[in-house]
């Protein structure tokens, strides 16, 4: 994965984006809502199929959130965005 896609989420909508990640890769991620606030979670799903949280918050975000994740196994990152 070279770059996350830019995502637009209309009001009262939700989107989920999945990206494959190879073992040993470090992913730098950021979420920056352009207007108002949005719900956001980021999980890693490995071979066992069970999601493990990378970023979770009970609050909606209204400003830049960023971090990094290093994959200990092949899997995928699942980004869920909620603008409802």
C-alpha cells in the first residue's frame, strides 16, 4: 500500500475501506475531517479473522488524528468512517 485513498463521506453515510498489509510493513495513517466531525475506527485483521484495534475512540473526531502500525503478520487494515 503506497497511499490511502482520499475518501468523501456524505452526511448521514458510512464507509469502510480495506487495505492489504504485508508482514513487517509499517503503515503511517492519518484522518483529517474537512468539515465538522466524523466517527472513525481502524482495525487490523490477521489470519485468525479477529479484528484488533489500532485506533478507536468513543468520541467523534474533528481534527487531525494520526499514528503508525507495524504488521506482525499478513492481513488487512480496516478503516471505518461514520458521518451519520
